[in-house]
C-alpha cells in the first residue's frame, strides 16, 4: 500500500509539473518494478501487449478519414447543410456549430478532430458575426463531446478491446445518448443567443435545405455505410476505418475535386505523429493498469464503495464522480485503460451491463475533456478563438450543466443504451 501511495504521489507531482503524459504515467510503473525487484523487461512486454491489439488499428484509420474529409472540403458541405437546417433562428451560427459537430462525429470518432475541424471553420465566422470569442470557444469545445459518443467512436473501440465487449453493440448504444447530448447543447446555445440578442441566421427554404442536403449526402453516407457494415457483420471496426479512408479520399478527389496528393500526405504525416504519441501513452497506461490489477486495487475500491452503500443508485453516482474527477486530470485513453479495469467489476456487482457502462464511462471522460487542468477539447477551441481562458470557462458552465443532465439520464435509464441494442438485435 505504501508503494502505491508513493506511485500516486509521483504521478501527481509529474502531472502538475507539466511533464509529458508518457513520463507521468510511465515513470511510476518503472518505480514499481524496481521496488518489487521485477525485471524491467516486463515493462516493455506489458507496453507491447497493450498496443498489440488488432482493434486499435482503427484509431489511425478514423483519424486519417477525418483529415482527408477536412482537406477535401467535405466538412464545408456539412456546415452548409447545418446552416440551412437552422435557418433564421437567433443564434444561427451557434446552432450550426453544434449540428456540424454532430455530423462530423459520425465520421472521425474523435473529439479532438471534431473540435479542430469545426473550430477552425466556425469560430472565425462566429467572431465576425459578433459572438464573443469565449462563447465561440466554449460552444465548440463542449459540442465536440459527441465525437467519441456518436459512432463510429475511437473510445468505444478502445473500451471494447479492454472489456471484450461487442463494438457493434457499443456503437448502437451510443447513438441516442450522443444525439441527446447534441440536442441539449443546441437548446442551451439557442436559449443563450436569444437572451443576449446574438445575430439571426440566414433565411432558409425547403429548396435550400434540399440543395445543401444533396451536397452533404455523400459525406453523410460514410457513417451509414460503416455502421451498417459493422452491425450486420460485413466488416470489422478496423475494416470500417479503412473503408472510411477510401470513401473520404474518393469523394475528396473525384466528387468535390479539392483533395490533393500534397494535402493527403501532409494529413497522413500529422496523423502518424499523433497516433505514435497516443500508442505510447496507451502502452504506458497498460503497465499501470496491470500493476493496479496485480495489487488488487479494483477489489479494494469495490469493497470501499460497497461499504458506503450497495444501492445501485448510490454506487452509480459514486462511479460517475470518480470518472468525472479522473477525467479532469487524465487524457481520455489512459483514463479509460486504467479505470475500465478498476471500475467495470464494481459496476457489474450492482447489475450494470458492460455496454451500458461503456457509454457511461465515455460520457464522463468526454465531459472531463472540456474541464481543466487537462481539458484537451477546451484548450484546442480556446487556442483557435484566442480567448481568455477564464472567460471561456465562465461561458462553459451552462453547457456543462446541460451535459450533466444528459449524463444522469443515460446513467439511470438503461433503455437509452441497452434498450437500443435490444431493438437492433432482438
């Protein structure tokens, strides 16, 4: 126990001293192996084991699909369609921001890609239309939460690999919660815009909706093809990622004629750097998760929580609090790897199904991704908007409240997740 406390202290010091996350996660693991007189070769072995998962090949593929869509100007068609749907509603661009994130999330499966793509396009437009930079940043960050919730989802792929849960079932279970989250953000954004008197949207018509919808139909068919292929067992999630890259490339080159070889190579290079960093962190997190399992931390945590209460309502509330707090300090992938091994047995002890729990974990960690001190989505959007962080955090509060309401609904109404799976696979 003393060794675990030393590791926790070392991790905290490294994290708050702004050391690279790989160092903050990996060094405590090395200290454990030295203290236990275990061969350090086991560290490399456990790291490799954590990365040597076929499903994880989907991560670079979905990321590359997002890059190709952005470079091929496919996202522009999604934004045009979203603007036509919102119409003259006051706060039209705010609504476009939310709807664009929802559409884009159905292709990349990544919140960071969502925030970068929609933020780069829409934040300057919102600022020019008179929205405060801090409001534009907060809305862009929080609307990107649905990136890993609405399928396809890189987070669900990772959770499925860790928990041996059907990725197809997780994808189905994530649809309704993701749409609910986007609608909560949309209603909040339009309400705030109406109260503050932000600009009205552009006039719209059925003809304009049909025209922009036709232009957006090709990119919107990508998630439909992927989801259909996965659900009906035609392709695996990894093969679906490859299919997304192929479709995004073909649309960008032959349909919209905007994707060049130079842009594709540049996008592939960026994805390679990001994925290499991500995979190393995944490997280091797997070492830490193995240590926690060997030291029986999940058993101790379950005993501590159940000693407080064995009421499923209370246990789920405590699990949500743990996930939210950890999500504030850790990036999504390391938090997912560590917490799945710790909390899944606890959730199972009060009758929570793995699919339902996977959606709960993903929602919590993505909410954590917009809150400091880590808050990757928040910092991406805030950097694009060039806003004061304190102002952005203030603007974020109403959207976080709406997100918490959806989180509680999903947590305590299993039909919103497992019920949808039952409808698809009766």
